[in-house]
């Protein structure tokens, strides 16, 4: 490169010829300035400083001793500023700066503050082992409320998104979203996209059913159970479990609700459909690589009066007495596990409830700590 430039070629032409930047050519030309090419050192130079200055060990020991002396003093000030002032008062020559004193304290392990141990986050869907292992897919479902079209109706949006594939779906409707509307929307979505292994909800009565009576399951949970989809109910007032759907809720409001002017509900629904289609196209590779979804069964018909079968999962946090509340009943865990996460699996076929402990610090360790008998009363379904 240097020889080419010295022959009169422009820097840009040489840079293009050798496939490097103009700055690189200028750097080596400057390195060789005034020298014959056979006498130029073209080796890379270390970026480390040629000479480093470290505080002498005796001075470091004096800094630590001064800190110990200050700890016994009346004021109790132990910071670098106090240490430097004490050294100045003692008449020490070449007193280090405050920054250097802080480095000495940190190097010698004399700082009181302890660094927070930052552990890696648990894997996606860590509370369900087959989801965390990538063998099963989970759809999260939630509702966005409080939207009002100017001179129009109040609007709510039923949103769904899959955990691994990020497969989105949205249904803006006139408020309120009812359990019947949720049921029909999910059936429409699952007929087109296939059935997930799990469907995750919060504890809203629209999804779960009434909380006034024990052993009550709403129509949405009965829909999931009739299709072999395991409903998952997240802990009340817990963050993290609904992060995926909450993120999608925010994106929908930013990219659809706030970005356009909507003259009416049909206009909003059109914008939403186009956004969902575009997002699915963008995520096509991710959706294709996600766990397989089951085909929707032919000839399926929902019978709300029929006793449900299958499995439900409740994620709960125990109280101070190591008790868990679900289905209107309180269950003592039988061992000390206060204010901790628990996965409760309700097996309607074997009439059992199994309790598993959960820890984000050790997401793969989920031992079963209790199994109790439980039979869902066959009272039928009433709106």
C-alpha cells in the first residue's frame, strides 16, 4: 500500500484495491514517512502504555493502616477523601489522589460495599419443564383495556402471542371483552394456526371463571381442557410470567393504536389485521422453528355441561404459613416453604393435585413436595 501511494496513486484508489479503509492506508503511509520501505517496522504495536506507574507497596500499606485508624476514630469516616486528608495531616510525601486511593482499596479488598451477584435469567418458560426444553409451545392471552375512539365506542383488545414462535393475534372489539367472545376468538385462531400445548392466562374472571364459589371453572378453561390444551394460571400480582404478552400489548398500542387515526372500530380492526399480518411475515422463520402445534380436531364441539378432563396448572406463591390457595381452598404444603413460588398441577383424570417448588435461582430443580386427593364436583356449568 505504501509503495503504491509513493508511486502516485490516490489513497482512495489504493484503499479500494486492497479492500481496506482510507484511514488504514493513511496510517501506514504516515508510519513509513521519511523511511525506506525495508527499514519500516510494519508490525502492530501494543496499545498498552510503554511505562506504568503503580503505587509502592509501602504507601499502599499506609493507606490501609490509615483506614483502620480512621475506623476507630470519633467521626468514623472511612472514604477515600477522609484517608487522603489524614495522610496530608500526617505530612506524607506524594499523597495519592482520591481516585488512586479508591483503586488501592479495591485492589486490596478493603471496600465495604459488596458487588451484587448477577445470575443469568432462567430460560423462557422455566416453570414448565417441557416448555423450557423447547418441546412444547405456550400461548399467552391477555386484554388491553381503556381505549376510546374519538366520537366512537370504548374499545378493548384481546391479544395472544406464542412464547417460542412469537405468533401474534389481536381482536379489537367494542368493550367489554366477554368470555364468549374470548372463546370464539381462540377457536378461530387455533383452527388456523393449530393448538398449542399450553394456554396461559391471568386470574381475570373472563378467563378463569367466577371466584365467588370454590371449584368453579369458566368456559375459557373448559374450552382449553376439551381441546387437550393445558391452561396455566399465573400468580396474582407477579411480574415476569406475563412478560411476553405484556410486551406485545405495548407494541400493539405503539404500532397500531397510537400511530394511526381511527375513524371507527372497523378502521381500527383493519389497521390491526395488517399489523398482525406484517409481524407474522417478519417472524416467519421464528414461527417455523417453534415447537409443532397440533391440528384442530375435526368435528369438535364444546360441551360446557360435560365434566372437564385433563390437567390444569396454577402458579401460586405460598403465604407466610406455607399454604397455597387455589380453587377456593387452602392447602398446607406440609413443610417450610413460606412466601415462595409453587406449581400446582390439578389432574382431573386421576383426581390428584401435585405441588412442586419453584426457584428462579435453580430453575431446573422442581421437586414434588406434596400430592393430595381432589375431585372436581360434577355440578355442570352455569353462566
